[in-house]
C-alpha cells in the first residue's frame, strides 16, 4: 500500500502540498542498496563462522555462557537495522514525522550495533602483522572516551536544523547520515561490548564502561529535553510536511524528544545494569575460564602448525 496524500493545500513556494497523509503497515521501502548491504553483512557473518574466525571455542564469558546465543543476537541486530531502513518507520520519518525519524536513528545507533557486536563476541584478534596502520587507527577511535566523543558529535551535528533539513531533501546526504550513524554506533559500542578476546588483548574495565555509558547519556538527554519542551518546531521540512495521525509539528517534535531522552536512556540503563550485575557475579572465575579457553585455542593452533 503506497503512501497517500489526501487534501491538497498550496505551499508558500507555490508547490502543491497536502494537509493530511496516510501511512500504513504496507508502506515498506524495499530499497535495493539497503537490501544488498544487509545481505552482504549476513554473508560475511556466515563466512566468518565457516572459516573459523568465529568458532565454538571463543570466549564469551564477559556477557553470557552459551555461545549459541551469538547468531540469534546478530540476527536481532540485522533485523533492527532492516526495520529502521525498510519498514514504515523509514517512510514515515522521511516524509512526515520527526518522531519516527528519531526512532529510526535510535535503532541505527543504539539497538542494531550492540546486538551485532554481541553476535561476534569472543572473536579472536587478527594476526598482528596484518594492516598495522588500520589497526592503530581502529584502536585509537574505539578507546572509550574518543568513541564517546565521536558518537555524540555525530549525533549532535546531524541535528543542526540546516543540515537536518538537507538530509530530508538531498538523498546522497541522507544516505551519508545513515551510514555515519551506523559507523558511530559500532565505534561507540565496541569498547562496551569489547568483542575481541585473545591472549594479547586488554579488556576494558567494567567501571570504565559504566562511566562511559553514564556520561554518554547526557547530550541526548539535553537535546531531547529541548525538543520535548520547545513551544515551536525547529525543522521547516516537518512544519511543511503533511500531517499524520492528527499530530501537529510541535507535538510531533515533543514526542521525538521523549523518544530520544526516554528510550535512549532506557537502553543505557539496561547496558549499565547488565555490566553492573556481571561485575557483582564472579569475575575471577570468568577470567580463569577465559584464560583456560584462550590457552586451549592457542595450544590447538600451535599443534596444527
């Protein structure tokens, strides 16, 4: 079912607009490039399993006991990205509602990346002699505090009104925005999930992860409060957009602010809670188990050579 515009009214620029609109459950995007990207990610994950980059011997003790959870978590992350970019959330956010756009951004930055990274938790590091320059760059940007700064900078910059309106009217800029959200989400959640585990890796401490998550919640909370409490709409695109579900542009923006500060902080709270309760469990036993598994994997590798 296609998006339908019902009652036409003139816009200031002389274009024919619409007073109301309809968005249904059948209004999916089915964008070929997005589908190809998702398919490529799935193929890469399956290939990683078949080639032993991810295996049943990996250490997943920092997060869960059962290694079989990883494919389900990866699939959940891919599904979250698919819903964000192909479902009516995408159509509604691109054409009508700021609040749906905020929900889409939340899925791309704060839901899909951690689930995908949990899907590769315990993966062994690549050989140290492979791509040393890229490894140094990746290590630098995925340290907790640089990752936090990059994540929030990307989020805040794209919400500048002039730039935000441009993303909704210029498709290449819109694609760049989404790609930067996904990339910033992966960089931010990398030190939190800390997926690479090996004899030469140094895990991020739980307290550092908790501090990082707590501080990172401040900027979106402030921005969300500004959206939720403002008596006027900031984005001209949504002011001129056809109205959906009887929501005014201001009410829509207020809901978007609640999505940003409410759902966003719930995700941070859940992540902090999981890390905190893992901290209170038995870290000594976890590290002993991890050392045993890593030692067994290294011995097996040496034996094969």
